[in-house]
């Protein structure tokens, strides 16, 4: 596993790799995705949830660099990982909301009990944490890809040797 930097133009227009960047598996049909730059914030996991919700909303207003790539080879493992993360994010979010609502309903019926703070806080934390998990499910994260701030390069942090070999032979052409 090693890091590799590829020109964005080459990814958009050039020949597409056939091997999954993370796992090296050959992929017949790729997916059309946007690889993205990331906001310049160092966030602790605690704030990650709140933050990624805000950041994602702001992404559409801000100048996050995007590189649209057609037919990117995500293998079955990558697709499954994304699906799992999305499901986990959904479960966290709805589970958190249900906990909070349930705690509020009980509080309304029985009056405020200090113990009800626990499900409430857990619920809020879960709902916020879901934003972080959801962020991890983006195609950029799945590919360990990061677009440079000027949008000219894409860095793959965890490239498989098979992917590297393909990239290398493509640049020798
Ligand atoms: Zn893969």
C-alpha cells in the first residue's frame, strides 16, 4: 500500500484504471463519481459528527474542488463497504432520533427524571455521530482519494500495487 498522485485531467479524460485502487480487484463496470478535496479542518471524532453535517451543507456553497470521473473501478468490496457505512449512518441517525423522542415522551408522562438524560444524550450523540459515519461513506473516502486544493491533482493514500502498476504503465505511454 502506498501513496500515489495522479493529475486530475488524466483521470477525467485519460484511460481509466481497471483495478480497484484499494483492493486491486479487476472491475468490469465502473461507477461515475465525484472525487473531492476536503475541508482544511482537523476535527476530533467528537466534533466530527456536528462538523461533517455543517461541512457537507457548506460544501455546496463553498469552493470544494471536485473531479468528476466516469467509470471508476470500485470493486464489490468497496461497494459493500459503502453500503454498510450508509446503513450504519442511517441506523445511528434514526436510532438516535427514536431514543430522544422516546425519552421526551416518557418525560412528558412521568415528569422529569434525571435518568432520562442518559437516553437523551446518547440519542443526540448517535444522531450527530451519524454525520461522521455518513462522511466516511463518500466515494472519495472509500477510494482514500483526496483532490488537491487547486483541483489539479488527486492523491490516493492507500493504493494497491495492481492499481499503481496500471497507473505507471499508463503514464509511460
Ligand atoms: Zn475495492
